[in-house]
C-alpha cells in the first residue's frame, strides 16, 4: 500500500487528489494537511502530492526533501529560477525525487508538445488561457510552460525572438464569461495588453 500525503488537501485540486487516491487500489491517503496545519503529519508518507499555493510550495518542497519524501508538485508558478532551487535542494538529497507537473491533463500535455513542434513554422505564437475566477496565479503553470517550450523550439530552429511579448486578459481580470461587470458588456472577449 502506497501511503500518500496531500498538502493543500482542502483546496479544489487537493481535495480531488484525496478522493482519487482514496478510490484507487494500492494507495491510501495517509495525511491531509492544509494552510496552518503542521507538516509533520506528512513525515510517515511514501509520497507527498503538493497542490498548495505558489507562495507556499517552495517551503513545502524544501521540507519534504529534507525529510527524504518523494514529492509530486502540481502547484502552479514554477519558473526556471524556482526549478533551479529545487535542483539545488535535491543535490543534497540524491535519493529523493521531485516531479513538477504543470498540468496533469493528457490533453494539455499534448497541446504543449504540439505547440512546441509547430513553433518553428510560425513567425509568432500566442498563448491565451481562460480559468475560473478563484485561480491563484496568472499566467498558469501550463501557460508559462507552453510559452517556454515554444521559445525553446524557436531558439533551436534559429528563429530568434518573436514580436514583442503580450499578455491577454479578460477586462475584469477574472477570466469569467459570466462576469456581469465587464466581460458580458465586452461580448465576453479577451483584450490584449503588453506584458
């Protein structure tokens, strides 16, 4: 039986992880922690799944690595400097593994790969995302990772920098088509502004 600890267990994704693990054969939810709970409850787990918040995930990862806990991080907000910090922490703990996953959806993973493959054929590309009003960060980890993969493919193909970077957002910043304040008045379409 794989003993799984979930950090961020009361959140939208964390609670889904708890239900999924509880329903799976060969796995057991051994610990559920959330903001304000002591991390020590995770100490006896075989693996920890972190779906917390971009502001909390790095401290959680350092703690898990220090405890020798393999960890899957599904929390958004991992850029190259944060990944470098994870690698640095792991260098001191060679037996510990950390998997940072920008998106668990097969469709999203395929989209990222297809965008990377197609990037060399286009003068520029735009990543547009729509998410619920309670999303903790924008751009999402998926959007950031997609943009990084596109940029890497363009560089490998010798295409150089694309035209100026832009960010797209809904007028109210929530990304909700049902927002009565401004999105519905604007026809529910995003606007673009320089990043």
